C-alpha cells in the first residue's frame, strides 16, 4: 500500500463546511418556532364549569392544583405545559395523556368529570393532531 493513501484524512474541509452549513440551516428552521411566544391559555373545567384559567407563558415555577372532585385528580403546571400528574381513577388514562403544551391539546378524566383544554393561536407549522 502506498503511504499517500494512509495520509489522507478521513474528513475533508468540504465535509466540515457542508456539516456546518447543515447545522446553520437546521437552526434557522427550528429556532423561529421555538422563539415565538404565542400566548397559550390552559382552562380547567370541573363538573362542566370552568374553575381556573392559566396563561402558560407566564408560569415561572412548577406548582400543583388539587381539584375538588371524586375521584381525586392532581394537575401539575410547569412553564409552558400542564398535565394530570396523579388521579385516583381506575384506568389512569388522564395521567397517560402526558404533557399538554400546544393550543388544541386536551386531556380529560371522565370519572372525576374534569377537563384541561389549551387555547391559543395554533402554529401553522405544527401538525393538527398527534397520535401515539
């Protein structure tokens, strides 16, 4: 084997430039959607009546809300998201819904007759619905 073939670098300057260009392109496509702060409001309903309205963009610290319902349900509010963290219902479907952070997201605990609905302006770059 020739020694010139062994001295060639695995990564060339053009590869590095292409990689940097792709990183910058990805950042330009992703950052505007992350930096836009359209107000998202979480509305919590219990027994068919709205009991609380929370602007998720203004939340700075995590806190919990214990709903006065049977079976008991606990909602956790974090900056830019909200979710059922604990429920005494038998199936726990509300807890398994996960964190809600986009306008149009909903989670319901039917045995306790509670509901969380996120309202706000939908981002046109986001999908209308997600399935898991």
